[in-house]
């Protein structure tokens, strides 16, 4: 490159204007060279380029963190995640060509995500690191809830699944009079009603106290019927057995549950503080709260997520969240079959 510039300068007549042009050319080349050196001084920052758009180490690290990849698997996962980032960039570029990023629904979704991220960032900064419960608090929770731990019971239930339309009043009456699920199966065969068989395993740690109490009061073999969407389930209890969980097994999940509960309490307190100092006007008076509305399952921004204790599925009353703390113990004790658990919870809760 230097030889080329020297030769070029030899061919340029020695005039002030041309000399100035030559100086500018040399200065531009020098600046370009500095830029190349600066770019080269940041090796590894860009991992790939997709039609000129770079994918960086920071982006990949963010994906790794969100995926919660263990250290031992990061090398393999990084390659897979990089391919996913490339695919995402390709889709984003094509969407931009079709101006989908200006679509009102897309813009609304982006604004919602932005609002949530900012609100969560504030709440996380405000709350700081959650305070873990003491060993004494964990043990106290364990002792106060024997139905989830020391006195935990496990229910083994059998069920027949039929189309909801097939459960006519006549068939329902026949099922109510049957003495066993096998007798119900004979009735279904006689009526040429197609059905499937399944098994459900639940425990007193999975169910709210009212449902668990109702199941415990039922004799083995008693049949109850649950409608679930376009199907109906005929269920009977096959066995009830003791399935205790020790404090050592339950402690990690109890700790997680109590930590999350404390975090929720602090978040709700912060929201109440902000509400008390804010001027909130309901421009549509019909949307103003009256104080008589039923409670809604809301979560404060920044509370929950992967580190939070799981919310219990399909259990509707306030006592149900206590079962979260027993989830790890329940899993360790073998209560892994969750087939139609939601239907059982709702159905048993509705029994008289």
C-alpha cells in the first residue's frame, strides 16, 4: 500500500490544491488503519455475522444465563445457542423487510415487554437479595404442616375416560349404582361406548386440605365422576398408603417456598407504598374497584420466575400454596404421575 501511495504522489502535479487532496487521502488511510487495529484489539467480541449484522459474545452469554446451562454443558450448548441466535436474526431481518416491526400488535407487545422488564428491574433493585429463612423457621413450617410431610398420604386412583357427550343421564345413573370401576367398564362395553384407562397418583402434599380430607373420607372403590372439557372421567380410589417425607428431604423446597413468600410480601408492600403516594384516576368509572371484587391471582413485577416456588396447578383456594413447599419431598417419594390431576382436584372438590 505504501508503494502505491508513493507512486501516486509522483504522478500528481505539485499544486497546492492537489497537495491538499493527497494529504487528506493519506490521513483517511491512516485513520482507517487505526480503526482496523482497534477492531482487532477486541478479539472474540463478534461470534458471527448474518448479512452484516453481528452476533456477539454478550448476546450468547445472555442466552446461556437465561437457559441456565450447567458449566459442564456450556461448550456444547454455546454452539446450539449460537445457531438459535443466527436463526432469530434471520427471522428478525425478514420481518423487518415486511415491516412487521411496525405492526400495531407487534409494537404493543414490544412496549409491554419493555414495561415489564423495567418494572422488574426496579423491583429487583428495591428488594435486593431475598432473605433466606432460618433453620428454625424451616423446621417450624415442617412441624406445622404434618399433612404435607410427616403424615403425608398417597392416593392411587384408577379411571375410565369417555367422551363427555357419551355421559347421558341414563349412563350417569348406572355409573352411580355401580359397585366397582370394572362394573362400569362392563356397562360401557354393553353400550358400545369407547373408553380409555389411566392411573392417577396424588398425595396430601399435592392437594389442598379440603380435597385431601374428602379423599381420605372415601372408602376404597367408591366411584366419582368428573367432567373435563370434552371428556368425562370415572375415578375410584384403589389404595391409600403412608408416604412420609423427612425434614432433610423437604428442607430445600421449604426454604425455597418461604423465601419466595417473603419476597412476594415485600413486593406487595412496595406496590402498596407506591399506590399510597400516587394519584390514580379511573377515567372509565366502570373500571374503578368497588372493594367487592373477588381476589385475583396477581404477581408483583419482579416476583416469581425460575427461582420462585412453583404455583400449584388447578387448586383454587388459599390453602393450596402451602403444598408447594412439599413438592420436592413428594417427587422424591415417587409421586411423579400427574395424569389428569387437574380434573381430579376440581372433581373431588365438588363432591358433596
